[in-house]
C-alpha cells in the first residue's frame, strides 16, 4: 500500500492508477472505521489529513483524465477534515524517485525527463 508524494505527472500509468486505488482504500478505511489495514503505516500517515488525501485524489484524478482515463469515483467532500498538507513522509522525495525508477522503466524515464 503506497501513496507517493511525487507530482502525479512523474508516475507511469500503472503507478498512477495504482495510487488512485490506494487513495480510495485508505479513504474508505479511515472514513468507515474499517479494520483491515487500519494500522498499516500508510493508512496511519493519512489520519488527521483527510483534506490532504482528498486534494491528492483530486490531483490524481485530473492527471488520469489528462492522460485519457475516465474518472468516475469522486470522494465525498463532506467527509474532508484535518490538515490540507501531508507533512509526514515515509521516504524523502529523492528516495521515492529512486524507488519508482528502480521498480518501473516507464516511471524512471518520466522522472529522468521530469515530465511536465
């Protein structure tokens, strides 16, 4: 489970869509008080920051649509609470770029070129 802290434009399609799914999973766990993955470090990192998670989702959805994917799964804006900025990172931005580059050649190329 991972929501990256990089600009969504740097994510390849696979990681962009994967992040979108993870955002929905974390959102559902927190807003519905679900047990599964409720103590996962990535879930805990977003507790008290639903506004930041909501904003991340909105930016991810915009990037998906920019790439031609259809987005039809809005988050409930009425549930938005907490901090608007995610200030707790599992890894530095540089480390996240290296991790993604090592995982996926498409991400590596996007990161190398700093795709606008």
